[in-house]
C-alpha cells in the first residue's frame, strides 16, 4: 500500500512550540511581518494580488484597488531556486493595511533585493509620506541605502550609505535596525554600511506600509525584485543576527562578509540550503538556545553551549519519502531521502562541542507514527553512508504529532543526519506530495498542478472542489504513474467553476482502494456578470471590492454574520473599485451580499483580530 501524506505548508503548523520565525528567530510576538515570495502568493497568471504575511500577525500585502494595473509579477526560480516578486518601476506596488503592530518606535528589518534599474528613487519599503516617514528603506541611482526617520520632536534625519549596496547583478541582504538606546545601524550581507547614535523617538502614523513604492510621491516605484521582507518590533541580539543572516545567505546563495558560519550550503558540502535555523551564544545575556524556523525540526536545550559558540543546521532537497532509499543500517526498514547537516562552530568557524541537544520532529502530517519505531540516523564517520551506523532509539511522543529525542550527543560539526523507521508498515514515513496549487485562468476556469517526489502503488488522483469547504464534488480524475522515485508533475483543469471563492483539494487513491487527502487551497475568481473580487481576504480592517465591469447604478453592500443578521451596510457608486470598512466587528467568517445587480452576489469574508 502506498501512503499518501502531505507536507505541512502553512507557517502555523506545529510552530507554537518553538521559536518559529525565520531561521528560528522570534515568534509572532516580535516578528510582526514576514513576506516570503516562496509562501502565500495569490496571483492570476503570474500577476500578484496578495502576498500573505507568514509571521502570524495577518499583515498581508495586497494590490491596492486604486492602482488595479500596478501588479508585480512572481518570477519562479529567480534566485537559487526560490521565487521573487518583480516590480516594473512604473506602477507596481503592494500595500499593508496600517495596524498597531507596524507602528514602530524601534525595529529590526531584513530585505533581500536586487535592482533591475538603478534610479532615484527605488522605494523598497516605506511607512508614511515623504518627509514624514515612520521608517523607510530606499536606494538611489548609485545603489546607496537611504534611511530617513521623522521624529516626535518634528525633526527629520536621513543618512545614506556609500554607493554600491544595491546592485543589478545579485540579490543582497539589506538589514536595518533602530532603537533610541543603540541608534541606527544598516548592514549589507552582515557588514555595517550606516551607523549613528540617534536617540529620539520615531513618529508613528496611520498610513499603510508600502512595499515597492512611497505614498504621495511620484516616481518612486521600485524597478527591481524583492524575495523576502522581515520585520521585528525591536532590535535583535547579536546571536539572532548571525543566525538570521545565515538563514538568508544559505537560501539566496550569498556569502556573508562577516559571521558566515553555516557552510553546508556550499556545493562541496551538498547544498544544504533549505530551512536553515540555529542556536548560539555570544554571552550569557546574548543568546538563542531554542529554534525551529521553517522546517519540521526543532533543536534546543544544549548542555554545553559556551560563549561565541553556535549550532546551525539545514536540509538538502531530498524527498520526505522512503521509497527507493536502500542505504539502511541493520534493523531499519526505511529512511527519508531528505537529510540534514550541521555546523557546530565558534565565531571563527572552528569546530566546537555545544554538548547534548534535544531534537523534536513535527510529524503531524503523518497518518501513522509509533514512537518506538522511529530511529535517528547520524553519519558519525562522515562517509556519506548510513548503513554502517548504529541507529539511535528512545523517541517519545509529546502529543500533537511531535516526537522527541532527548540528550543527543551524536550531532556535531559537518555531520549528516535523518530519520528512519524500524517498521515501514506501521510507521511508513513517506510524504511524497511536495506541491499542490490551484490558479484561476479565467472567469470560471482553474489550472490545478501538483508534484510528487515518489510514489508506490498509486492508482489515481481526484481533484475535488467546494464553494464552502464543506460539500465537495469531483471535477477531474487523473491516472497516476503508479511507482516512481523521481519528481513527477501532474496537471488538470476545472472549466466549470462557479466563480467567487472556491476551494480545491486532491484525493489520492491507492491500488487497494484506500484514499488520502491533501491540504486545501483557495482560489478567488473574478467572474463575468455579477461576481466581484474581495481582497485581501482574510483581512484586518477595511478591505477592497473590485467589480469586473462598470455598473450603471450604485449598489448596496451588506455584511452579514453567521446567523444571517446584517451587521454593516455600505453604498457604492458605479466605479469598478471601492473600499468596505467593517468597523469594529468581532473576528470571524461573514457573508458579503451585493444587491442592485441581477441575482445579487454573495462572497465570504474572514475578519481577523
């Protein structure tokens, strides 16, 4: 029987138990914004309309309805296999609705950017109007970084770096921190390019956060690409800076000019570029001893972590599947093709020992796991072979799909490790579906795409659709390849979608008739006739309504709660776009009814806290 299990693609999956921000640095408490071009992008044939916030704070970036054609394009495989958003320098931009989490008097930002054209002015990120900025990162035609702040005493300072910081040839990591206690510091790939001793309070404002432009000023749209945007509500400590920079450097194939401690991302080490996270300590008051990040592995509780010592880890691109893997030690019936690799070093890159550590694996996506069957495999002699190793036992279940190995001493500098099973029937460990996506291609049509890393006894896939994510119907059946150990791509089309907001999922059926479901993905159609586009959705505060056609008459727009009670009414004219302010309503799912049109129109809207 082939077990079909799905990777957990949502940032919220199992992350509450550890430092779950980028690189394992921070959580939703201090990581207030995280836009990753490899996550949460909603687009129509590449034209992006929403970029979902991965921090957990709901600060999603969306296409402003006032500039309906100013749409950045998603560029796949843009940098080291990861995507970016391309802004055309004319009208492309995204906005994040103003919220208290973004009104900052201290901060720490990271952006991964490259310019397509060096110009005055590439406004990468701006909160507020020109000369009244809460905070801003902008570059000029010589590639310098410009960081103005408007203070509560009605003064403004605006230092710039030397030129050449943003280039047209590579993506670079631009880092910017400020607090009254420390001042302003800007870095490129880990090296300081601006520093001062400002000790004033920035003036906050109620303006949206602009990504790729500056509000109220012409000609400042970015002509370039953005791969990632990260914001914290206070400066990070030195350890966290090092870990986060190494996470970004590995992911986007950059070499840090200082603090480049994670070397497993190099080709000679096997390109362990992905889901990099780390723990470390510069001093007893400057440390991070618990991290998970974007991956399924958490490491914490080091028993011997000393000053200027670090443990960083990342994974290769191997499949989370056991099918076809034959390099197995005695007593192990299967192991993942995916492996992890560590650097355990001091600040100079010399190997050290941080002591025993705890490893916790999030296997919530697996249908069947018995803790006693799990085996931690470590390549202790570093020969690239696991068959000659002694499996580590002793895993315990923590509940919620978390499995824990305590006091592991075998993880050390340059070693590879992975997870195996002693009973592949009861604890199979394959997660072979690595992607499932749905994209609107027309008013009533969608393209469904998915890829598998490996398959065994796989009979067919069924694409299912629902308008309410409750009652599902089959819209396409695709025969499977059956058995495979290589990447396989599948596609299907739905040409009879009802429009509005639809949900899709994938049902995989084994040859013995057993079936398993994928995660659910949502598609917003802009349909002919009476349908409208509501975005962003989910949303905190006001949201945009965009009609497909100009109407002859105004319409009444009603928002109703789950009981059908009208809780808000707004009237809109004949323009194609408008803004609906729900006021101070409780978080939850609401129905948006649009009257004054033949047959009316109904949309679902989720309001966030």
